[in-house]
C-alpha cells in the first residue's frame, strides 16, 4: 500500500498524452419547476418548533465565496468558482516566468507569484530559463475564484468560459488544452476591446489558482511589469554512474501513482511550452495579428528518461512548489493563516454568479439540490428518509457548494454578467471613489472567526451533557456552562429585561424582535436605512452579510432565549417544578444541538473544519490535494465516471482533503505512507 503524492510530474513529458479530457459535459438537464416565493429563513411557529433554514438561498454562498477570495484552502475545497473580483497588486511585487527555451515570453503568458511554482512546473529540464519581473506601479488585474487554473477539472473554468463564449464548453464542446491559450488570449482581448486595458494601464492581467496563484499577463511590452533578471537555471546533471550503481533500470519500479500526475504535469508544461512557435511575436498586442499557436511538445530526444533520472532537483522542485502553495492556505486549521496577500481586493469590484439577479442559474441549482439533498420546493431540508444517517446528511449539506457549477447558466445571464463587469470596471477605472470603501471580505472574516469559535464551543458544551440527568447539581453546572457560551454571542445585542415574566424569553416577544433586529444589522447598521450603494455589486455583498449573519442571529437567539427560559424555569428560584423539568432538558439539549448543527451545515464553511490533527514537524507541511499535486484515488470510480458526475476533480482521493496529513519531502515521490 504505497501512498503517493504525484506531484506535477516532472518530465514525463512524452508519455501518455491520452488524457481523459473531452469526455464532454453530458449531464441530464433538469426541467424547470417553480420555486414558491417565501420569506427567508422560514416560519417560526413557536419556540418548540425549530427554525427551518433555506438551503436554496444564495446568501451563504455569496458570503462564503467573498470570504474565501485569494485563499488556497477554501478555493480548493470549493473549486468551481462563481466569483470574479478586481484586485490590485502593489509596486515592487515579484513575478516569475520559467520556460524551457531561451526565448522571450510572448503575450499573453503566465507568471507566478512564487518562483517555486514557476520552477516546479518548468524546471527539471536541460534548458530552463527563469525570468524575474517586478511591478513598477500598482497593477490592476481580474481574479477568478475557485481552482480557476485547474486544467483537468470540470466546472473550474465555467466562469471564464461563460464570459468568453456564453456557455461553459465553448465552440469545440470540450475542455481542450488548446483552449488554455485561447482563454488567455480571449480574456486579454476582451479586456482590451472593452476599453479596460491598454499598454501600461487598466486591468493588465488575470489571476487564477491551482496549487498556488498565477497570473496571465496580457502584454509583456507594458512598462507596468519590468524584467529584472533572466537566468539560465538549468542544473548540471548527476553523473551517470550514480544511477548505474543502483542496478538495473528496468527493475526500478515506477512510482505507481504517476498516471494522474503524468497527465496533469504534462498539461501545465504544454501550456507553458506552447508559445515557442509564436515567440517572435513579443511585440504584438493587437487583437487580430497574433498567430494562433497550437500547443505541441517537441519530440523527446533519445535517452530522455535516463536524463530525467539524472536531473538533480526533481524532488525538491515538486516539494518547493507544494510548499509555496501552503503559504497561501488562508485562515483554516492548516498552515499559514493568510491567503495570497500580494493581490489585494479592491472593495467593490466583486461580481458573482450567485447573485440573485441570475435567476435561471439559481433556479437550476435549487432544482439539482432539491433532489440530491432532499430539499422541499422552498429549499427547506426534509431531513431525508428514514434510512438517512443524519451525520452523513449534514456533511453532505455542509459540502454542497463543492458541487455547484454553472453549466445551466443561460446565454442571457452570461451576457448580463459580462455587461455588468464591463460597466462597473469602466466606472471604477475612471473614479474608484464611487466605492463605499467598505472591506466586505474583512467584515466576513470577522464574522467567520467569531461565529466559528462560538458555534464550536457551544456545540461541544451542549454534547458534554451530565451523566445523570436527575442530578440537579451536574445539570445546573452543564446549563450554566452552555448558557455562558450562548451569552457571549448575544452580549452586544441583548439587554436583560427588568421583568421576571418568562414569556419575554419567547421567540414571539418584543424583546426577541428587538434583539434580533439589532443583531441582524450589526455589521451594516449605518447603511441600514436610505443609503444607496452606487455600485450594485456592493449592495449584493451587504445583502449577503445581513442575510447570513441574520440567520446566525436567528438561530443563536432561538437557542439563547430557550436557554434563558429553561435556566429561569429550572433554577430560577420561584419555580416549583424543578425536578420534573430536569429530564426534559435532555430533549431540549438535543434540539439545541440539532439546531446549531443545521446552522453550521447551512453556512457551509467546511474549509474551517479541516486541518491536520497533528502538529506538523518543521520539515513537514499539512497536505491537501491541490491540482496537480494530487494522488490518484484508490476507489473504483474511473476518472470518466467521476467526470460525468461533475465532481470537481479527478485523480484524487477525497479523504486526503477531508483528513489532511502532515507530509515531508519524500512523500512527493511516494516514499512515505499517508
Ligand atoms: C429559499 O430561497 C429561494 C431562492 O432565493 C427562494 O426561491 C425560496 O422561496 C426560499 N424559500 C423560503 C421558504 O423562503
Ligand atoms: C457554445 O458557444 C459557442 C460559441 O459561442 C458555440 O459555437 C457552441 O455551439 C456553444 N455550445 C453549446 C453547447 O451551446
Ligand atoms: C543553460 O545552461 C545549461 C547548463 O549549464 C547549458 O547546458 C545550456 O547550454 C545553457 N543554455 C544556453 C542557451 O546557454
Ligand atoms: C437524502 O436522502 C438519501 C436517501 O435517504 C440519503 O442517502 C442522503 O444522505 C440524504 N441527504 C440529505 C442531505 O438529506
Ligand atoms: C452515520 O455515519 C457516520 C459517519 O459515516 C458513522 O460514524 C455512524 O456510525 C453512522 N450512524 C449510523 C446510525 O449508522
Ligand atoms: C433556464 O434553464 C433551463 C434549464 O437548463 C433552460 O431550459 C431554459 O431555457 C433557461 N432559461 C433561459 C431564459 O435561458
Ligand atoms: C415582531 O416582529 C414581527 C415582524 O416584524 C411582527 O409581526 C410581530 O408583531 C413583532 N412581535 C412583537 C411582539 O413585537
């Protein structure tokens, strides 16, 4: 049972060009149904009946996608991006472009934020050159969220394709690697044609992510990005004897997991090798005169396999690439807690297909999830059938965003999005004072941090129930504890009433109304009334915050008010039926617990839950599979069937994602067990 990470793979260039690409987006389309309009978050018939959450609401998805922007882990967990954001990269930011020839890069080409990534993709070859650039001014760029640079997935390119072609497949109907250059050119040409960029101004690149962040740089003649060095980074080969002394080449087993990586690595290299034929084209920036290059690898020289084994830095360059990706993991339990900080969100340019205006897209998502997740027409969770395992069902719900895609976005919606982007970005180019200046993602981070820890503590306190429910002292200690946790959430919105009347602790009371109102608008209070946000995309972010935090408030208040009432009833002094109500608290505890876990599922912040159980040693990193640094799945599902079911990636075992492990450099070559 050898476990391997088949990193990027390196050099197995000529082998196995038969990728599974092109198996097509064949998927049954669901019929259109009506979704009953009703108010979120569902009726509340009394404090006994739990709050029903609307799992079809786009609010938590808008919230979480904005929160996740530019962070590796959440965008790996939810790889099908729905959001485009404008970013600014400050002056003196370094960018790297490694290539396997001595030519200058054509336009457009890829640059990486980390040289480790560049070298990870293009190193291990006999003629590798590293071009290092620096930004000479604040550089604007577009950024697609999700694993938007994953060449092998299904759904990761949806947003880019919709902008370019109005559908997710484009003219050829397949995700061909050739489209990678088409996409880059298409995006850069679009920006130019829309008056959003030119040489040295405007949105000059497109930031994307796979294992780390990269940028499509539209025009190398722009003086925004200056070359500071160009170095032949080819390393001297190891002497022949080294390997010969190891014995017969044929008896050395090839690491078994290379199959997946072989394709992935080759894809990336092909992408970056492809411009050879157009490398004389450096000066070209116009839309029409550029020759179309067909990505093609040169035939491998004789003895290349042998040479490959003598490349000295095969392992370290894969590890270096993987390592650099972990630097941008974001605020999850793994690795450094920052994202890709060199690209900064420019507050109001966030466009998302989760937005309410994309009705067909939302409707189709709702229809699909209704079936898959046992939701009612109103988006309420039915709890599944009798045979449903609640733990598993909740996990499915928490991870639901992983399966979202935009295959069903209509041509009109794609067009609408494109026009929105063009209009808003043009406005912002001229006058970015129209933005309110609010840092929406920061507000969301604030909410996520606070809510995650309150929810986790509260759920844990709730389940550490007393051994003996008839023992007044231990029940009291338990309720005191959970009430304290709940109170920490309510502390800035709840004023205790003078009255001892228990009815104020009902969800129908004026106190509840008042507290809920304060809580829901906590983060947007000043914008509440008549503020009109001039940029409509900001209004959508505001709505998502109010809706998401409002739902958190509603559940927390529901539980918190229930606790206050029980506390008074049971231990409040005046009560006469103490001992009777003790056992009733056990059921109550279960109801509270269920309520909170449904809230957690609704929020879907699953990236906050994953992390390595152990503290990784100094030479280890917490590993999650990031394309193409993945290992193939042990499971029986073939890539093709996996692909047809539109799972977000192939060639990987999902357990690696949900139960990350510490790995060291040798794991990259399969020399360790995961
Ligand atoms: C849930 O949200 C969807 C999408 O916004 C909406 O169509 C539906 O009416 C909502 N359901 C309830 C019960 O509010
Ligand atoms: C997608 O769009 C392209 C270009 O607009 C078109 O040629 C192609 O037929 C469309 N594909 C589908 C499935 O609609
Ligand atoms: C780059 O360096 C390698 C190793 O020193 C050398 O073999 C190769 O010829 C160099 N390439 C060029 C174009 O000078
Ligand atoms: C939906 O129902 C099926 C069949 O009972 C069950 O396997 C699945 O876990 C349920 N999922 C959810 C989210 O309720
Ligand atoms: C439900 O699923 C969880 C996780 O898969 C498992 O640990 C648990 O035993 C299951 N519960 C039942 C009642 O089958
Ligand atoms: C909405 O989606 C459905 C199902 O994919 C499709 O049949 C319908 O034409 C779409 N509506 C519009 C206006 O494009
Ligand atoms: C609470 O607010 C709701 C809706 O705003 C209203 O219908 C209800 O009468 C209010 N209840 C009390 C007790 O104020």
